[in-house]
């Protein structure tokens, strides 16, 4: 099924997403993002010896849509914060080591949306998570982007789930960015929730402490 869908997305691109000018461009852009996100969310995760070929086939698929994705990100009004975040998540889930240019455009658009007050903590959490796990963990996003989101992160700490909080901690920790006030707040929140963290959240928290070279024995 996976291979049939992948092949159809390539061969029927013109039917699924007609050329510019023939359809509502906002709907076309959002449908494209939704489809790629759905495909990424449901594709197999284990390929065994087929892993290298699967990566090549995935890159082949994305290469057919690369120009379209760059265009819809750069064009004002086509992708709102939800769809921009969904696209970042899709690229993260695809685990491709390519297409850095798409990530750069996502970052630029995210900053514009943030400046306009249209990016909330949900979007920031998932975009930064995608950035730090992208490009086969080579990561994307400039340090200044993490700093630009910092004020929103700080004021939203109490509204975050444990999992999302530790995703942000991991993101800022692995990048080695963030002002002392942010990391002090992270440590205070971690001290309050450490005993109830599930395994994925605990994984994030432990790596955050390692990245920060934290020696707080009470936390450990």
C-alpha cells in the first residue's frame, strides 16, 4: 500500500494538485500540506535492509513537490500557522536528510507569523521540535529564531503538557541557546514534575540536563 500511494503521489500530481491559476490557491496549498502530513504520519517506520532504498524513494517523492512547497511557503496568505507547523512536522516525520531550503523558508515564514501574533506555543513547540530533529539530526533553524520565540515560551510554561515542556527543553538544550532566565524556569518546572514524567518525557529531560551539564543532584 505504501508503495502504491507513493507512486500515485508522483504520477498523479497534476490531477491531485492542478497547476497554479486553475484552482483556489489557498485550498490547493493546504490540501498539499495535509496530504503530505497524512502520508508521513502513516508510512512504515521499519524497512530493514530496504532502509537506504526507502530513503531514496522518499526523496524522489519530495523532489517532485519541492518547488510547490517553496512557492506556497513564500506566498503570503497561503499557509496559516497550523499548516506551516504541519508541514514542518511532515518533514520531520519523513526523516529526510535533504531539502534544507524548505526548512529555511518555514523558518522565515514562522518568524513573520510570530511577529504578527499568529504563532502560539503549540506551533512554536512543534516547529522547534521539527528543527532540532531534522536533516538526520543535523538540525535546522538559526539561533536567533530560538531567541525570538523565547518570550512566548516563558509566558506559556504553565500551560504546557509535560511532554511539550520537555520537547522545548530538549530543543533549547541540544542547541545550547536560551537566556539564563529561560533555563532557570525550565529547571524549576522540571523539579516540580520530574517524578511523574513518562518515558519519552524523561528521555527529553535527561538529555536536557546532560546538554546543560546540570549538576543539581536533587534533579538527578
